[in-house]
């Protein structure tokens, strides 16, 4: 199974060798680690060559919108040419975190969407309390990608799917009061990819504990139960989706 979105930093895990070993034991075939700050990008670029199952997406998270410079974007572009870089992200808009810098956030988002087009790479989108602006902005650029940690309404899901995006579903779907269950039940598996967003958002029964990609089978099994299908069907279709989007032959 594939984890299409996670984070892997020494700040979070004291033994990354062990984390990767446990992922492999859980039969995780690929993990896509997001480097989303300057520091992160440098760190994941170093790590990716050490671990076979690790691929990366690079891009500046909206929380750095006030800091990122044009030089940083040039550095991003240079880094995208490295092996095992399979996409741009996470990028997007976060009005929950800050509403005061919408202009800077939109600037950073659009600059990176232009880079995605230039390099013909998929994007991993972070959108929090910013659905309308995210949709409007994405409509201007014909990019493909994932709406990471999707948590919107069925109507919003359908808009993204129509635009050709996959919806990233992770641990939140297993939470007791999550409304996402009802929505995932109605969505076709052909529009879903699995993600952990680790170290955050561990699925039940590990909610609140540190997450890692080895928990992907728990998410797959939960989705299978709400959609009344087999785990192998969830695995087969979501793997197909992830491989359709990310070029894992880029070693
Ligand atoms: Ni993330």
C-alpha cells in the first residue's frame, strides 16, 4: 500500500531507520514525504536517497507565505530536478492559521502552481477554511493532484473530482464523530488516495499518538468497512490512483 502524504523529520522521529523498517514490515511499498519549508526540503532531499520506499514532494506550505522569497522559489525549482521528486506540495491556502495575509498566500500558491505546470508535476493541496479561494485558484491552472486531508462537503468533493483531483483520505475518517465517513461512503474509490499525514492524525485506536505510514492498512481497512468492499479492492484501486499520479519510476 502507498502513503501518498506524510512528513518525516528528525524533529518528530528520533529513529527514522526504525520508522522505515516498520513501514516495510507493514507492506508499505511507497511513501511520499512532503518537504514544505526550506528546512524540511533540505532534510527530505537528503533522506530520500537513503530509503528505497521514500519519494518526496517539495513546496512551500501557506504558513510560510510571509517568508518565502523569489530566491527560495528558484531553489525549489532547482530541487525539483532531483531524482525521486514526484510532485509539488504541500501548497495551498490556510485561512484558519492566518487570514491577514491572504494576498501573500495567494501569491505563493499561484507561483507554485505555475512551477507545477512548468515542470509538469502533480500538486498536493493544503486547504483549510479556504475552499472557495482554493477552487477559484485551481481553476486558473490546469494542474492534477491531490486535495490532501480532504474534509469538506460532498458537494465540494464532487467539484474537486470533476476538476480531476483525487481526495486524500487519512486517519480523520476513523474518528468517532467525523462527518467524513458519510461522504467517503458515497465517493467512488477511483477518486480516493490513502494518506497518513504522519506524524499527525493517527487513526483510531491510536488517535492522539504519533502516526506513521505503517498505519495505512488501518485506514484502508476502515474505508473497506464503510464502503462494504474488501481491503484488497481498496488497496488495488487506491494504489492504481497513486501510481497514475506519481511517477515512482523516477529513481
Ligand atoms: Ni501534511
